[in-house]
């Protein structure tokens, strides 16, 4: 029987969110435990054992990446590298949600302003698109002239 491989997407998720120092250690440990679980359920002859091991690996990967992201947020130091923008976005989102929770009146005004603004922009674009951007539904529409 071939050696079981952990889900690549889950490993990629861990490599994005975990600091480089912890990444190698945690990935190696998770892969060992995953292989051990697959061997144990394979020896017992359980048909759904590998799926359970796969689900366990996904749970551990999501939990570890979440804790890694939270640890970076709590430290206040954004991670440098390929995924530094995710840290800054999470910090901004956390700050915005905290501000919305503190002042619910402002939250209602901000969300309603955004809704009205989006509705107005949609209505204006619909008008401009219908009357200025689309050609007239006549043959040779560019030759039509208005006579007073």
C-alpha cells in the first residue's frame, strides 16, 4: 500500500499563515501523526478511516493556521513576506469591527450610506448605459437627425 499523503491545500494553508520558524516543525509533526492515523485505521480495516484521518488533518491545519494568525494579530507585528497583506487586512478588519461594536449608531449610518450610495451609482449607470453607451435600436442610428 502506498504511503498516505496529507491534503496539499491544507499544507499550503499552513505554509501561508504560520511563521517560518513554526511551519517546518508543525508540518512535519502533522504529517507523522496523519500517516500514523492512516496506518492504524488501515490495519483495522475500517472503510471510513482514511476519510476520518483526512478530516482530522484538515481540522488541525485550520486550527493551527487560525491560532498562528491570531498570535500575529495579538503581537501587533505584521508578518513580512508573501502573505503580509493578509495580516494587515485582518488587523484592519478587527479594528473596524471593534469600532462598529462600540458605536452602533455610526454603524447604522455608515451601512445605510453605503447602501444608498451603491443604489444611486447603480441607477445612474443604468441610465447612462441605456441612453449613451448602447447604440439606438434603429438601422443606421448614427444618421438620425433631429429637426426643429
